[in-house]
């Protein structure tokens, strides 16, 4: 309550910060809104406490439900439909987009000390993290994934006995109740290093932009034992929406979640809907344990910020790159246009805006973060950026921001590559799958998310509503293909 009270007092005394604010930018991988503040059973006391002093966005959406594409979109301010950067592991995107000014690059050019570490872009090192355009891109020298000997043995056996994978090597088990401490694992080390940077940066005169990316709850679900013990496995069950809505094309439902089949204890042939009850429940338990471990690590950063004395002039942004299926629609992972894949947690604390507290139902997209942070920090937004600032929502959480939130995802169907284009309105989710070459609509489905949040059914026999939403969707797709800067200048840096 101490930090909440001080921030409330600050709002009264300083309605808008006169001094350029710092940014603490916290990214989390594969985190659906599975947090206590969003009504989940997840044990997340640090994030819940943070949310009470911040504004929680209950209708925030990614622009493509896969790590690499979502993160590049957010950090460049460009839709995947514009850049065609749609893969999970985008490492060479900077070669194709030499003229794009990234979010970190823009803040650095405007006098900020910019520090990045962990999973902000896809991966934690290499060309894909835009290393040349940070003041410092850092990587903890320590930190491990598996901790228990039996996990390493399982990994060794899988690599020796399983058929070769198309992408990467076979891994150890999909879950581990680690016998190690918090700081043993990668994310614990990132929390430690991020906290050290906060203390260091707080002593400098220049404003800072510190981005810290946490990998969990990405697979494998590894967390120290104490976070597993926060839950009883018997309390978990598979969701009700094990099927797909009528009319949803089979090719677009992630029939074989290849990502999860890399792990030694996951069957290679069985679809996820046919996993054993033991595996299903252990995966859900492990996901929640990983969420609680991530909550601990985020709490370390927030405590360091409070201790530094800079909380009263630091905007804190907590976001996830996309949602995740926990058995929903007979699958795991992401990679579709479903609501549970595209909806993300987004919580922002701005100590200088009094009304930026509570919850808002305003529709927002991750691509809007770039222009919003520019707006809040008094920086001119680069002309190429396609998102729209939602500062007005922070100032009045009851106001609206968008008529629809747009996302896309590529699929293979009808013997050709298709793009699933999807919009979320205040009531509905409407998706069309277009031929990538001709834009011909191959399939479509409409669901009433407010009445059917788990997408068990679809809306049938309402051609007028479909026509209306189809028109809105086409408008959104056409807008996503345009930028305020010529394509060639973004590609070549002319």
C-alpha cells in the first residue's frame, strides 16, 4: 500500500510529469491473461499488487499469435501484414528493414539510455535483438533451464531414440519441479540483472528505457518446487472448449502443435486432444507454476524500482507477446486466430496520470504501444508507425480507442497458403481466411465472444452482421498494408 499511496499523492501534486519519465518495459512470453488480477486462479501477488496502482487493459490483443512476428511488430510499429515477417523466429528481419526506426532505437536517439536483456525480441542474443540500436544489449552470464538430473537423462534418451526433428533437437521433459533456487534459472538471472540495472540507472541524470524480457511460462514449464506447491493438481481440469466452433476450418485450428512435440514426455503422433489425463493436468499445473515464478521475478524488478526512488517518475509497462492454449480447442500453444491465442495481458502504470488506474475495456493492440510511449514521453512518433496512441484511455479509462482489434495468422489450406485475418469488436470475433496471392475469401467464421467467451459455438444465419464485419475487416487489412513512409526507404534506409 505504501507505493500505491505515494503514487496517488503524486497524482494530486503533479498531474503531468514535468520531467521526462523513465520506462520500465517488461515483456513476458506465452502469457495469456492467466493472472489473479484478470480473475484467474493463478497465484500472482506481485502483479496483482502492481495492477492496483495501474491501468489494466482487459481487451488488449497481439497482432500475430507467435513470438517472433508479434515482437517485431510491436518494436517496429509495423503490422505483419505490411512486413510479411510472420515466422516464430525472426532473426534476420533487420537486413530486410534497414531503414526502420525501432522503439529502442527511437528512444536512444532522443537522449534515453536504453538497456535490453532477456526475451524482448525473439531470442536473447544475435542479430534478431537489434543489438546495434541499444545503448547496451546485455545477457546474463549465468542461468540454466533444466536443473534436475533426471531431466537431463530424459533429454539424452530422447535425442538418441526419437526420429530427427525438422526444427531443432529433441528436448527433455515438458515440465520440471526444479530443485534449484530462484536465481538458478534464466529468468531468475534476468530479474537479478534487471534489478541491478535499475539501481545503476537511477543514479544517472539521463532518463532510461529498460526492457526486461522473461521467457516463462514458455515451454518447458520449469519452476522451483515451491511454485508448484502453490497449487493442487487435482484442482485442475481441461477446459470446456475442447472442440472448435461450427464452420471453423480444420486447417486453421493448429491440428499438430509441433512446438510441444519437441519434449521427451509428449507423444509424437497423438493429437494434443488425446494426451493422457496425467500429461494434460501436469501441463496445466506446470503452466501455472511457471506463471507464479514469473510473478516472483517481476516482483523483484518492481521492488528494485521502488527502492531506487524512481518509481514516481517511471512508466511501467507489462505486456505479453500473445496468448496460449491450455487444451483449448483440442490443442496447446498458440498459432491460430482464436481469442485465447490473440488476447494478452497489458498493464500500464503512469504515476503522473491520476486516472490511469483500475480496468478498461477499450480495445487496444500491441502495435499501439510504440506511439503511446512516444506520446507519453513527449517524443515525436516516427512517420512509419502504424499504431495509434491510447493516451486518452489512460487519462479516461471509460473512453474507447478502436472499433476493432486486428490480428492475422498464416495457414496452409486448399493446397495454398492462406492468411487468417481476424477482428475483435466489442462483442464479436470475425475471421476470414484469404488466399495470400489473390485475397479471395476461402472460409469465414463469426463468434459472439461476449455471450460465448470460450468460442464453443458460432453465429449462424446472420448475413447482415457478417457483411458488416467483413467490410470492417477488409478496411483493417487494407489499412495494415499502408505506412506513412515509402516501402523502399524502410527496406533500404534511403
